[in-house]
């Protein structure tokens, strides 16, 4: 056990979460580490979310309701104005934190002051909380800093940030409504170490409340723009290629989604973008191979 000197803020954003918010908050108040500030930010729920949150008799829970509906990143930015913690942990309202999650991550933080972000492994569960599968992530800081150049090597609902490094990069960027965690962790990786715990930290719920068709398109488009931005900073051929392949994968997801929903003109446009990027990748590597052998 570690002492309770450090305050950890846990941010729970919710919207119409009446089916899952009780289990989410119960998992937090039962943590082995007790010095918590639990901020519940309600994005204009119209169900019984507020009633359920307020049924908890725990002074560590603070409930706020937004004065208007916002996207996730703007909701997080507003919620974080109430943060008092030395560390900031994220937990989605439909997920469950394992009882020693905060203690485990805090122990790692206290072992090295240069760590800015810690994630961890997860269990996936269904609507009823039944186990489906587990997922583990790379642990090593140096390897993670390479992986993050072409994909996000963390689980969003296990993230915990050092407030010092969070503030150093100015926190969340409102420019990214969907990939805000990826952008934030990428920027923090430039000024600190980034780590994944080997332990399973949370159970993430897979259910039917997926992104809408339009949200899926916006998220993939946002990811594509972000990957292109990252690519401009890459001077390693192998990582450059992996980033390009991630862009192609993103375009493929968009193509399949658009074609499935009979948006054929937009789908054809993405198909030509895939071909263009594929040819670029081939020519880029052929040119490098030729220069290497001249």
C-alpha cells in the first residue's frame, strides 16, 4: 500500500448512462487508493443518470451538468476546470475500474518523475458484464514512442496523466473532437516518458451504442489528418512507411463504410485516394532503394 498524500482526479464523462454509471462509480469508490476527486460531467442527459449519481453518499464525487450538449473534448475541457488532483485519470461512464487500478498506476508514477502518461491492459465485457476477451499493450517507453507515430498504443479508459506534464502541453486540444486522447498522449510523449502497466486496469464494455454513421466518418477523417501531421515529423523510413500504411487503413475503413451505406461517389473518391497513396508508397521506397544502390 502507498500513502494517500497525492490527490488523484478521476474524470467520468457521461451522457444518458443510467444503465452503467452505477457500476462505474462503485468501482471508483471501492478503489484500494482512496484519496480521489471523482468528477462526473453530465453532457445534458435526459434519463436517470443524475438521480443515480446523486444516490451515492460519497463526498469525493462531484456532479456537474453541462449547460449545453458538447462533443467529448469540449466536455472534458470544461470538466477539467474543476480538477484539483496531482494526477488525472480517465474512466468512461460505461466502463469499470479494477479495484487496484489507481494504486497500481500511482506506484508507477511515483517510481519515476519523468513519466507523463500511464495506460494499461483491459478486459472487454458485454452489456451484462460478462467477460469477452483481454487486450494487452506494449510496456516499454522507447517502443511506445515509435508505435505512437502510426497508431494509438493505449486504451483510452485506462489513461492516467501527470498533471505537471498535462499542463506543460496545455491539455486537451479542442481541435480534435474524436481523437483527443491520441493527440494529447502524442504531445506528452515529446516531453516525458509514456508507459503501459502490465496489469489489467479496467473492464471496457462493448455494446450497441456505437458511433453514428456520421460520427464514424468524422472520426476517421480526423485520424487521417492527424496521421498526416505526424508523418511530417518522421525521419525514419520504416516508421514513415508504417504511418503511410495506417493512413491507407484509415481510407479503407472509410471506403468500406461509405460503400456499405451506398454513398458510392464518396466511396469512389476514397478508393482513388487509396490508390494514390499506395503508388506514392511504392515510388517512395523504390526511389530510396535506387539511391541506396547508386
